[in-house]
């Protein structure tokens, strides 16, 4: 620490007797200690007890004060996770690593955490759970621990804690200061309710105006955020939901195909594989599944590409020939993305558009387009003149186009309204003549049909001696019926014609029987 014996005695007078005592001191107390050491209290003089003198002030170097503060935070960290203090755990190397990670955590405490992820139609409860948990990890609670520790699966922690790395303040199992705190901070601390209440506030905002709000309502009185979170998982994100996600993700990884003949780029196709793998990893926390290995992921990706592009096929062959790439999904994706035929085609189209735009750039370097006032004021005089000349030509062409449209709308003989009226009258006249002709034709058919029906019925009723012999049907009667059927078909009445034929022939048969 770089402290003299006199300064150490002064610190002991302030209450720091052992290393464990450092855990009780925060920034406010250290500020007070520094003030006390700079202005020590009056003490009796050694020569005369009735005379009080002010001792020489104590100056604690800034570096020593910084190390004392880090040691105090490190001591509190070990106390929170239940790890005993040793000389090796408090050495300077371990303290330096802890100081860097602790400062990063404190800086995150001041940052804006963004909007609380809400349950929506696109973000269902099952997928929302992991998003909400990650969001809680960005919020530092009142104990300087991410709020994720409130949501962990196990409340009780193992004792003794996992073995610490030689030069690190945390264990291999957790890998960082924050992860160690999330996994081992006690839920029985007096201020645990404050962090749990913060979780409930976040849950209320995330489930507001959704059916899930009724699930957390029973925990409102106690602000039991942990209980509300577990209730949401139990009722709306159970094992059956995760099994459905596993089935869908596994099917998409095996059945999806990239053929290069649609708007789907190879990058989006690879992202779908990557996202489905993340879903499987997340589901592995709740259901027993076989998570694909790196080699399986690469194999599924290569099998899903059914494209005939030569460049892409060459890259796929390189991956299949490399045992290293077959074990590395991300490296394989990096290799095949530049060979995406869809992206190359889109790039050519973009190049063509750029070439078209370059034609609108004049000799002075000005681009023929609209300029806001701030950009227009920065143009040179020659550029402004060229731009105004182009605008004059554009306005002249636009005026000619407007005049042409106006001329087309008006008739040669007069106004457009008169022309429309003449058109309507001509159309009406043609329609009327067509209707009259149709009616005349239909009336002729009706007259002919009525005459035939009357003559036929009258002949049968009178039993004219001129009727054919009773043994065979008359050829003339059959011809008459067929002629009548033809007329009926002209009026689209085939059923009536058949009924008339059966009636007439039936009457004929009956007359023969009589």
C-alpha cells in the first residue's frame, strides 16, 4: 500500500484494524477518513497535559488511497460470494484484475439500459424469456450486482465456493467478477427485496396490456419479482412450448434450401441456420435434446445449398475438402458469403444505377438534381449557372408535355364537354338500333313457333283423316317436331323442346292405340 507506520496507526484509529474491516467502508467513509487525516483533532501536549496541540497532519498518497479503496471493494466481493480471505487472494495482481472489471461494472450502472422488452405477437413468451433475462443482466442492482442473480434457477449456493484462479479473483467455472456474483450472491440479504421489487416493475411494464398480466397480478402486493417471473415461465413457457420450438428449429435447419434464384441472399440463409441453433441451445436448458455439433452444423448448411453457381460450388468443395473448415461453422460461412450469386447480381444492378447517375454529373462537377438551400449556397458560380440552365430546359420540356396533354383532352370541333356528349349520343343510337333488331328477330321466331304449335295441336285434337296410319309415326309429324325443337333451341329452351316432343309423340301413340 505504500503506507508508513504512522499512517497505519492513524488508519487503525479510524477503525481499520484488520483486512476484514475494509468491507465496511464505502466512498463516503473514505472521503471522511481523508478529511480526518488532513485535519487531525487536538491532543494533550506531552510537556503539559493542560495544553492541547494539533498534531502534524497525515497525507495519504493518492495511489495508496486508490489501493485501499480497491482492497475494500475486493474484500466486499469475497464476502458476498462467501470466499475466505487469504494473502494470495488479496495480492496486487489479483487486485488489479478486479479493479478493471469492477470499474467496468460501475460504468454500466450509469448507462441508459434502453426500453424494456415487451411481449408481443412477434416476440412470444418463450422467446421473450431469454431476451428479458439478458436485459436484466444490463441493470445493476442496489448491491452492485446485475439483476439476473434474482432470476437464477438455484437459490442456495454451494460451500465452499469453486476454486479461484491463481491470478484472478473469480473461479474457472464462472469466468468473471459479475458472473461470480450472479451465481453466488445470497438471496437472504436485507436489501434483496429491493432488487426483487425492481424485477417486478420490469415484468409489469413488459406484460402490460397482455393476457400475461394476470399471471403476475398475485405478486403485486409483495413486489415479489422472482415469484412472478417463475410463475410466467411455469404457465406460459413450459416444456411443451420449448419442445415445439425445438421441432420447428430442427426442421428449418434440415429442410430449408438455398437455390440462388430468389431474393433470399446467402447471408440471410446462414443467419437462419445460426438463429435456429441459438434456439436449440436455449431450449437445451429446459428440455433434453441433442444439440448439433460444429461438424453437424456445417454439414446441414452445405446440404441446404442447392445452387448451380460455379463460384459457390467451388467454395463448397473447398469446405468439404478441409477438415478444419468442417469443424468451424463461422469460418465456413465467411468463406462462402463472397460467392453469393444473389448478392453479386444485386451488386451489378447497383453498379448500373451508379453509372446512370454518373451521366447526370456535368463538366463542372455539379450533379443535376434538387439541392437544399444549405447545399445550394456552397456551389460555385459556374455550377449554379449550369444547374439553372438544366432547370430551364427541364421546365420547358415539362410545359410542352402539359400542353400536349391538354390538347388531347379537347376535341378538334370545340370543348371537351361537347365532344363527350356527341360520343354518348352516338353510342346510345347504336345500342338502340341493336336492341330493336334483336326484338324484331325474336318476334319472328315467336310467330313461327306459335303457328307450328297451333297447327300441330289442332291436327291431333281433330284426328284428321289425313293423319298417318296408326301403325307408324308420321314422317311429317316428326319433321314438324324437329323443326319446332330447332326454334326452341334458338331461344335456349331445350327442356321445353324435349317435353313438347315427348308430349306430341305420346299423344300420337295414344291415338294409334285408340
